[in-house]
C-alpha cells in the first residue's frame, strides 16, 4: 500500500479538479526558470519519450505562454494595465494521457494532452505539427486566466 500527503488545494470549481495516477515509467521535463520564474512548469510523459527530449519544448512553450498571460492580463483576466499579477498556483503541469480522446483538457494547475500535442522534438517534429501543438498548449493555458 502507498500513502501520500498533498498540500491544501486552493478553492476552485470542482470541474477543474484533476487527479492523475501515472505509471512508474513516466518522467518530467521542466522549463527554464529564466522563462517563468514564478512557478515550476513541467511536462510529463512516458520515460522513453522524455529521455529522447520529448516534453522540454512543450514545457518551455507553456512557460512562455504563462509569462505572456501574466504580463498582459494579470490574474483578473482584464487587459487593464494590471501588470505583474502573479500566477496564482504553485505549479503548472502538463501530462500525456495515453489514448486520450480529446486533443487536450484544461484543469487548474495541470492540463492533460494526447501524446501528439505534448511530445515534440526540435529538429525532428514537423513545423506544422509543432505549430498545431503550440496553439493547443496556448489555448489550454489561457483557461488559467479566462476559465471557460
């Protein structure tokens, strides 16, 4: 039996709750804190894809998206000059869900993706594939500010 203790969850809509149980072979890539220093930004996926560099491009792209939304809209979702309002959560994760029927789904602090939308490889993935995945990632991150 395995027990774990979790931090207290901030008040949120029950719709946004996401609990992910991952296989032991999953690992993460984390964005550079130079891109978004306010919270760790991680992309999780199967270990063999992560070892080949999958996830790092996504983590860095998502960190850039968080920095953009934070600087542009702040936490209140209004373009009213409220610059620098910090991202309100302690982390932002993205994870591959095998056989995921949707392209992606937003949750507060963690977004879920099908493999093709998160496991990207610089120099190997087609630019059109990267462009579509980045668009999906930015869309999901925007929900952190604007909800549904």
